[in-house]
């Protein structure tokens, strides 16, 4: 429904734009030199005053109306929901809403049928009211804008200010989103740290959150301080990431050097897109490849050498993950190397340096900031990967640096902790947010290091 209204408003905006352009020409009898602003600005002005107020109301209404409808249904169904807790109440409303609008529901009863009828009634009132309000706003805005169009009207100023506000709002979305994510992580993590000491979490060497609901007669506080140690997860994450970057960094960087300085144009035109296809393969496909091909191959090779290799190993997950992030290194490094001024290469060649010496002593140092950024991006991508680890490295939180054994990562455990219906005030569930905050701090530290390197060497070569 929201997108239907959005399309209608977009069509009205286009219509108002052309009407405004035409109107600006008529008020000056075709002599556009008498206009303060171009006809396109007058069209944009009429489109803005016609659609923008209605669009703002549509967004607010779409967010607020469902909450008011839920509150109204609950107030009219007191007898049916009086004894329900919050999760049960949400399930009741979800089922009633599904019954009302043709969704799928497990079972129904009289209370849900009555609530569904209330949903239909209130939703009908809401839709009718919104239609009336939007129609009035569009009509009033169009009439106002149509009458305001005049030779000396500063339509350009209105359009430019509106555009600036829109661009600033778009820029603020990223900032507000980041702040919201950080605050939510901090708030939930603080709730977790009220139950589990911070140092026990960060420096603990045993991870077994399932034990919080096992072991009769054991106090939760006694268990929590021992079973929520994040060190095995951090070691597993760093181990798999290190293997991945050991695969991706040399292959990706050497590929970038070859494509930028040695490959002919036909070879580059084919090889670069083919290499970048790796970035478009779904991670679940990489997971299948790691579980069904790479892991058995490593296990068979290890058995041939008399070594014990787990069927789910950090080595298999790391190698496949490294293959996955090769495009992040190669593509970005290739662009950075190509952006090095040709004058640096010519100067090196003029001093008698060979092509390989020029690349090693001139091009790569000049491109170092971009290469470091590419490597940090690849590392961050590897740290955040989940599916490959689940399918190839397993779920066992083993504290080991042996790449032939099964390990797990922070992201995998976050997914595991949030699977299923469970209370969000339990230490087991809140541990996922603490892990998320820990992962956020690690990636933030990596980005800070990358920025410092970029700033240091950019001053040297710019």
C-alpha cells in the first residue's frame, strides 16, 4: 500500500513539473527572459509544493497508524489479552492481523476472529482518512504553487534549498544509523555485563552459553562467569581471517600488478571482469564448495601424510574465504596502481630502472595507502563472514591455533545465540550483543590503523 501511494505521488510530481513549466511560460507570454528563474525551476517548485507535504504525511502516517491500530485492538479485546505476556500478545496480534488480511495462521479462535474484524475496521478507517488528507494536501499544494508562479518569483531559491535539505538528510542517514547501531549495542551489552563481568567475558577461555540452561542446582551467576569467555571465538576469528588474508593478499596484489602493468589490453578486458565475478558468487555457494570439495580434499591429503585433519577445519574455511575476498584486494589495488601518475614511472625509467624495479620501488610505495585500504576492507569482510565458517569450520568453540582443527567465529556464535524463540533479557541472548560490540570495536580499530597509514604515506607521495 505504501509503495502504491509513493508511485501515485511520483506521477503527480511529474505532472505538476510539466504544468509548472508551462505555466511559467504563459505568465510571461513566452518571453522567458522576464523570468527570475528558469522554467524548469518553476516546474520543480510546483512539484515540491504539490507532493512534499503529502509525502511527509504519508511517511508519518505509515509509521504511526499500525501502532494506533494495535493499541485500539488491544483496548477492545481486554478480556482476551488480559492474561497474556508481551510475547504472547505480539503473537496474538500477529495472528489476528494475518486472519484479517489473508495471511497464514496456525490456528484461530473466536478472540482472534473478533480482533481480526477490529483490524479490518480500523484499517479501513485509517486508509479512508489518509486518502482524504493526502488528496487535500495535494490539491491545496497544487493550487498554492500554481498561483505563486510569477515572473519575479524566486523559484530557483526554493528548489535549491529543498534540494540541499534533502541531500543533508541523506547524508545524515548514515550518521544516525551508525549512532543508532552503536547505542543499541552498548545498551544491550551493558545489560549483559550486569550479569557477566566484563573481564570474565573478554579474557575468559571457555565458551558454552548453552550451559546457562543446563546443570540443575547451579546458580546462573556462578555459571555465567565461567561459560561466557570470548577468547576462543576471537582466536578462531583471527585464525580463519589470517588464513584468508594469506591467500587473498598475495594472489590479489600480484593479480593487480599483472593486470595494471604487464597484461595486454585484450587480456585485461577479459581477466578483470572474470576475476570480479568471484565477488558476486553467494557465500552459501562458497560454503558448499568448502564443505563438499575443499575440506574432504584437505582431509584426504592430510591422511596421506599421516596427519589428523578434522572434517571441519579452519584451514578449509580460511582458504575458501581467501578465494572469496581476492576481488576486494585485486580490483581496488588495480585501480590504485593505475591511478599512480605516469610521470613517476617515466622518471624511474629515465633513471635506468627496469620495469620490475619501478613497480617495487616507485609504484607500490606510491600506491601503498590504497593497497592498505583494500587489505583492511578484505580483512573486515573476512571477519564478518558467517556462512562459510558454519559450513566448513563448524560450531565448536575450541581454543586452538591449529588450522587443522575445527573452530568457530564471533559472527557464527551471534547467529547461533539468536536462533529460536527466547527471552531477550537472558544472558545467553544478550551475549550476542556483547559479541557484536566486541566485533565492532575490532573493525573500528582496523579502520583507524588504515586511516593512519593512509594519512602518513599520502603526505609523502601527493
